[in-house]
């Protein structure tokens, strides 16, 4: 197992969608390859962060201030660009 092969199988490894022998080969590679270990671990942590991500209601005063700031910024940008609509 080399790094290129490991990276090719990383998604299936993280999803648990591989057979026992391939899993053993990948885990053996992780023991001695620090670079792949870092990639694998970072990917796992990133997935976990997104899985744990929940939407939170903003307090009304913060929501109002944020809305005002966005509107002000949009108006400022529109004035700077000559008021034309288009991106």
C-alpha cells in the first residue's frame, strides 16, 4: 500500500465501505505513514465538525444589527459600482 493507493481508498475507508483485508492494509499504512495519518485524521475531524454543526437562533438584537450591516454594505457597494444591478 502506498500513499496514492491510500488516498484513493480514503473516502470508502472513512465510510466503512471496504472489506476487512483492505481496512487492515489501510490501517497498517497509517501506522508508518505520518502524512497519510494526518490527512486521514484531519478529514475525520472535519467531517465530525460538520456533522455536529447545528443552526442556532440569533438573538433578535443581533439579527437586526447584522441585517442593517448587510443592507448598509450592499447599498455602499451599489453606490460604488454606479448603481448598476448585475454582478
